[in-house]
């Protein structure tokens, strides 16, 4: 399962690398601390590794695999959901006008509102401490958080844009595009290449990302497992 390209298996690259301090490791089975998210990965497909992942599921609940293909059968586990996705990369930053709204850095004081917004809009796995994975910014209206975007997985020279969401009744105002561009420009300034993931069925979001300079790099499969 080894690969020289970290984007082939970004979840494993993150959990075994920069995210190791918040990863739960049991033999060759890795998963993120559930407070940060559901991501999991296997170092290999040996029986002892698969049994270790089964134990991870029993101890910590559902886990999400995001990789080119489905994970191997895990003893005592069942598939909750499986959906096609895409991985997108932004290697060049297109010139865009500055947003017509204020972008606010988000802090620990905003954590409850961030979790509430993500729970309502479901941009992807978002736990009580996901906001600690990187820098998040948002748009506020009368002190209320109405849109946000931020950072999740990271590997040397690479950083994932994630947590992009807007209150349903505030969509269509350019908040997602402005916030995503702000986050990606900060990554480019640090010498990092932004990447992201989206469900293949979310054609509207993919079109937005393409307008921001992202290109589809490859297809991925998103599989959620839980104890049977």
C-alpha cells in the first residue's frame, strides 16, 4: 500500500505524519481522535491490521475511509455508506477581486458556533475539536457566524481546504468563494498547495471549486464503517 505521492492516500499521510499526535494507533490501524473527525486508514492489509481496525471501531465508533478504492473487509464491521468523490488540487492562484464582505479570523471562542454551523450544513466530518486542525475564518452578521472555511489535513507542502459552509438562507452571496480563496491564498503564501475533497454528486460545489482554480486530480471512494 506504499506510495511516493502523498495525495494518493492523504488520510494515511496525515495520520502517520503531521497528525500523528492526535491519531489513535493500534498496530497498523490508524484513526483520528473522534473529537477531531472520523478519518481512518490502514498501514497494510495483514489480518492483524484488519483485526486492529475492528478493535478501533469497537472502541471509538464509526470511521471514514477516503482513498482510491474500498477498504478491505474488516471483521465485525459493516458498511454504513459508500459514495464516489473527487480530489481536487489548486496549483495556480487565479486573480480574483477582493470580497465585498469582511472576513473574520475564528478563535476558540467561536468553537460552539462553528460546530453548530457544520452540524446544520454538513460540509463533511466535523467534530468538537475539528476547528483546532488549522486556521478557520468566517463571515459574521450582527455577531452571528453565518459562513466559514478552514484547514484540515496537512502534509509537507500540501494543505487541505475544508469546513466550507454557509447558513442555507445566506447562500448565493459569494461567501464560500471569498472564504475559500482567502484560505487558499494564505496556503500559497506559505508555499503550500491547496487540495480538497468533494462528493462527485455535488456538481454545483465542484463547478465553484473549478472557478477558483481547482482541477480534479482523481476520483476517490468515501466509505463509512461501523461495528456490526
